[in-house]
């Protein structure tokens, strides 16, 4: 079935460090891929997305490239800030559409220290 | 951007009682909303798809008689946890689908923390 496997955390970094959070997905259909972020006490917010192979999603310095050959959608940021501390979720659309129904990875807690 | 609200944000109830959680799309109409459950330090689990004007579609393993969903209007879906028990304690999150010209966008509510004592 449709699933997403995400790098286990928690991840602890110093400010300005390089961030990678790995995400792989099951290669059924032609899913859209997403990264969501959940700040403490808040709901999920869409961070970035990619709808087809080789697309690169980017936002707020974060990037992820849809890699069909490796079924991956790793999240990267060149220089993290304390304000990036949050839980990050990788997700894919279910059933090969971008209709809105999603399956999520387990989430990765990121803590950035000054 | 589009905003989705949930009410209440936190609720504590006694075992055996029922609790209603509201999900509203504040500035757009949503024909489809989704209800998720999030356990501590775990991912979101899709519970059901709420369609305006029709019955909800439940995921496998989710009891439809326990988790009643009503999507009465294009801006409101409600989740009622009936005869709640401590194991129903969780964080419940809704999302609403905004149809754009070229795709669908999902907007999430801030979640409702349910504690059953």
C-alpha cells in the first residue's frame, strides 16, 4: 500500500548547521509529495511540495527534490535557525492523485540550539 | 492564506460521555475534509474522509459508530466521539481541501487535545 518512511529523530543541531531529513515513499502510482511542519502548539503547515519526478520544492530555505529512481524526497536546509525547531512530516498523496488524502511519515523532531 | 479552525482546542471529559469537535474552514468552502488522529510522538493516522452532503468514508479499523462525522455545510465538519473511554484520549486534527484552478491544497486545523478521565 501507500506508505512513507521517514528518518527517525530527534535531530539536534547547532544554529547554522546543515540539515537533512530523509524520506522515502512506496512507488505506487504517481503521488505528489509534501513536507509539512508543526511548530509547538500549532497545526500542520505545508512547507513545500513536488508533484512529479525531478520537481524541486522550496520554501524558507528548505528544499526537497522528487527522486523517482530512489523513491526519495529528502528535506534539506543549508543553515538552520533556532526558529526552525519543530516537527517535520513527510507525506504522499494516496492513490496517485493530489486530491488531498495523505499518508504521513512518522515525523522527525528537530531541535536547533543557539 | 486559507484558515481552518477547530473548537475546542482542549477538552477533558469523563468516561462514557460524548464529545463533539468542530472543524471550520474560515475563508473558503471545502467539499471535503479529513479527520486525523495523532498519538504522542507518532504520526497522523487518517480516520475518515468527510464529504459535504454525504456519509463519511472511514478508514479500515476506525469504528464509524464511535466516531460520528457530520459534514453539514461547506465550511463545517464535526467529529463526535461517543461513549468516550481513556483509550480515546488523543490529539485530533482536521484538514480541509481547497480547490484551486490547477490542484487541491490541504489546510490543517490546529488540533483538539482530548483527554478522557
